[in-house]
C-alpha cells in the first residue's frame, strides 16, 4: 500500500485540542487508503523548559545527557498522539527513535541520520496501524541517544519517507506554504504553489523558517515530494519538487532575510605563513556554522578575512578564535554586530548575470549600505545593517515584481 | 571493585537543590572507593502530570502508550542527576531501562523484570563512571517500553544489585528507616535497626509505604542487604537482611495499617455448580490484586465469598465481575467501602498461637469491630472500619509494648 509520512511541529501539538486536530488530519489521509507514518516534534515550549532545568543544575551542560533529556519530549508527544488516534478508533502506536530504527552519528545535539532500518515500522504498517515516530532523535552505534537539533523532526520525516519508499511527505507548520517573502513584513508577498528543492534550499538557508535545509537536502537527494501545509488553516499547500513547472521562467522567485548576523574579521600580519583553511577547520570542529566568507587584501600589509556567524554562536566562536590565536597565527580579530542578511532567490538567475547588479542598484538608490556579498547559481545575498533589513526586503520584492502572479 | 546501588525516589529529586543533595550522597559513596550505580524514579509530581495529560486526551488510556509516556520521567531525572554529578567533577552518564539491559515481561504498567544484562553498565563502571539508571522501566522481548508501577525504582535497584553482584542497596526515602509503626500517627513508634526480609515483606504488603514488597522479595531471593535511609536527615539506617540479630525474640515487631480497603462479597445460589477459583482467575487476568479472602457458608442456601481490594481498582473489579456474572455463575455481588486493614507483624509469632487472640481481645475491649481476619506465619491482619484504623494501630502498638526497646 502507498505510504505517506506526515510531520507535526511542536506548536501543532501544544495542547489537547491541537492534538485532536492533528488526529483529524492523520485519519483523513489514513481513510484515503494510505499507510500513514506520523513524525512528531517536541510539544510547545517543552524544549525551552528542559534547557531551563538543565541550566539550573550546571552551566556546562553535558551534550550527551542533554540529548537524553531532550529526547523525552518527542517521546511524550508521539505517545500522546498515538493515544488520541486510538481514542478516534484507529489502531496506532508510538515508536521512539531507536525503536523506529533511526541510526545516527554521535554528534550530540546535531546528530545526522546514518540510516534507518524501517523493518519494524513496516511490520506495524502491514498490520494496519498508524505508526507515530518520535522525531528528531535516534541512537548512535554505541546505543547512545542522540538528537538532531533544529529541523530535526522534518529531517526525520523526509528520511523516514526515503527509508520506507513513501509517496510524499506532508509537513504541517504554522505557515501555510512558501511565500515570495515573509507576508508579515513584506507587502504584496504571495504564496508559491511550487518551489524547486534548490530554491527551497536557498530560501531555507537564507532564513525563511518554514522547513530546515537538512530536510530539503534529503528530499532532493531521494526525490521525495514535500507538501508544506498550514496546521491551522485549510489552504492549498506549497509543493517542493525537482522541477517547478508553473513559474520556471521567473528570474527571482523569492526574497528572504535573516536577522542577528555577526561579522567576524580576522587579520594577519603581512607575509605571515598561514593558511586561511585553518580558521575554518577549527570553527567547523566546534560546529560553528560560518556563512558568508569574504577575503580582502586591502593593502599588502594586512590581509584579512571576514565571515558571518549567527548570534547564538558568537560567544563560542570568540572563545575558539581566542584559544587558537597562536596556533593559527593571526594578529587581530574584530567583529561587527547588528547586521542582517537579505537574499533574492530564483533558479532562473543562473543564466542572467544582470540580476545581482539590479539588486545592488536598487539598494544603492535607497542608501542601504551593502557590507558583504555572496552569490550562488540561484541566489544573491547581501549583508546590510539590521535596521534596514525589512525595508530592503520590501524594496527588492517590489523591484523584481514578486507581488504579480506570473503570466505563462 | 565492590559495587553499591543507590536509589533515589521522586521526592528526593523534585528540585535542583534536592538533586544537588543527592549528588553529595552519591559522591560520598564513590569517594569511599565503590563502583556506584544510581537508580532514579520519576521526579516529584511528574507521574501525576503525565496521567493528567493522557486523561485529557482519552478516558481509555492505552497501557502501552502510557508506559512510553511514563518512561520519559525517570529518563529525565536520570540525565539531570548525571549532569549534576558531572558538574560536581565526577564522570557520570545516564542510561534508560533498555540501555541498561533491563528486560521485562509485557505487562504494561506492572511489568516484571525477566533479566538484566549488566554488561553495558559494567563497561562504564570499569571506566570509572558513575552510572545513573532510569528506574521503573525496561523493554519486553518485542522492544516495547514497559514500566513497573509502584515500587518500580526500588525493584530496579535491587534487581540491578543482583545482576551486578553488588555489596548492598541503599534506598533513600522520605522516612528515615523502618518503625514499629507510623511515627506520625502512632504514639511511641520506634525505629528498628534491623528488620528481616520476611518481616519487611509483611510490613510492606500491609501498608507501610517504605519499600515495595516486590523489591523486598527480590532482595530476599538474592540475599542482598538493603539499607533504608532518609534523604533529608542524617540518621542511622534500618538494614533489611535475612537474620535479625538484635531483637529476634520479640513476638510482635511492628504494627502497620492501610486505608481505602473495599470488601467485595459474591454470593451463589445453593448447589450451584461453580468454582470459586473462577472468580479469582478472572480478577487475576485483569491484574486486580485481591488481598484477604474469606469464604463463608452462613446457611446452606447462600454460600458466599468475600475478599478485599484496593479502592483504585474498585471500578475495574466491579466491571469485571459484572461482565463475568453469567460465566462464573454467581447470583449476587455486594460491597462495603470505608474499611481499613490493621496488622501486627513479627517473626516470633509463628511459634506463639496466643498472639492473635490477644489482638482480638484488645480490639474487642475497645469496641472496634473486626470485619475480616487473615493470618500468616508472621502476621495477623484485621479489617476494621476506617475511622477506627489509627486508634486500633495505637492500641495494638501499646498492647504489644512496642514503644519499649527490647532487652537482650
């Protein structure tokens, strides 16, 4: 029988009433004749509460133990949803990550799925049960419990779909699809019916908090269609897939932004015998995500490299740089806070080199300073002062006519 | 290296401050050179909160799913305690029931341990770590999560000690040892330094809520000394062991009581071709614990059998009897609520038949009606009206001179 994997986020499971609503959505799919696997995230504010408890005990929270703590949360939501499905008259059972066969690496808090042994789930599906899997968790090869961090439940859902050869994944979120920009802040933002994996990947990386890039990457790798649906409203979904049919010729498909960016700059003395790779290797070792990197040789005497990181990793990044100063051989480090990233995304961009120029012109005309630039085949990102972020997004949305549905 | 298993109850882990106190107790033993395994119960009122969540969703809570829900609680407390031990500078890690190798039968909510594979724990102990095990949980042979119900954490601790060949178990509770009677309600109640397994078994079965009979049974079976200590006060412990040396000649060693007893009576028509065993078989199938059983043939026409059950199983017991009325062939069922059980316990009793008579005389003299009687080698229990329970316990404590330390 064809299988569908459904994922509910923490906000969609935060109360009894919401769990019952989730049940309605699940049984609707089950009643259409599909085998259904549901993936749950931690309920409501559970994760914050658990962190609070741990931080009360110690400032230096063990990553292994914190994963044991955090894993309880989706275990709870999965069992409660299974109960509610039974109450609705359906055969259902919950499985934790390890029961569902989710094997990961051993990076606590940010584990990645190595493989999923779906046989246990398949057995239960064959018996007609709806299987509810506790998302964002698994075990490593030594049977330690691991959790996946941000986007973990979505990633579980897509990986599950790949392992079980499911038709599609339905992700219920607090937004009702993918927009050309954030409709709360950008005037004329419009929902897209279809988005390609690549575009979504850029959108997700660039701060549209709809679906985590890890989940999109997996979906692309295994070519699994992902429907992004509202958990509160009955509206059409946005479908993620390989080829976007309707609007393929549009240059720019969306505008995204991300606040709380920090720029770090590291400088060297002239002719120092150093490798830039060293810095990024050390940062990667500490799981600090570096985004935009710009190398500048302003004059021959002081080569510098600048890069952006997220605010929440600032303290750790500084610490790492401080500790590595001698071994890496740089002479000074500086930082600039209060920055934001604004990006334009579109698969059509690759074949049209004028897009970036048009973006810079637009921002320049409006006196928005561009601090850093980063481009890829399908996006251009600029770093601007955070107070200009929303205005820049609105200007770019208008500049590329995104409020207008496309004529085919 | 010699091993010690320590168990902390939910109240001893209810707050950050209490977790830090538990840490002090653990490191004190660790610093003496023992390998330490700690077993934790669910924190504070966590279990009630989880039941509340489940009951909000459904009246008919799935036992399997409830165990998945309940198991999160000791998983949380074990990881938090492990963190706090690390904060104190000790190597520590938490293990869930399945990680600790706890294999059980498949009776959800009341699972019994089949065996424990201690090899995983042994490995970590050998590396010098303090191992914190989430108590009252394991997995069945199909890898379903099971929980043990009342006394589960103590049972885990004793079973763990047996599997690991530990020197002793230390159980931290909110009382500071075993008393001749409840010191809150019985005047002159006195702490016992030693209690035999058999005596403790009766005390535990008879309502002294210090250590669960299942744990005592296991301790007796594997001859593991169990120290019962206060988690709040620094006082001498009561030691459970096979042979009690100090006070072995005392007739009665303690008085116990248990409120909220319900008497069910089932009656048959004369000459009905029925088996009494049938009723108890059916009740046992539904895991309803029957305590005192009295068969009475008041006249030849209406043979009856009465038995006591706990209040919390009343509704289910009535349901079971109702459903089995035809198949079991009884003609009526009746019940009496508002009863309590008061018991005297002592290993010396076996060889002294006058003890029961002295008990009845004492109660009769004070006009306390005895509704049912049950005796064993080392105890006599009577069922009395609940409003007379505390008075009866005080009278019996005095009658048998329990307030006086024994002369050797």
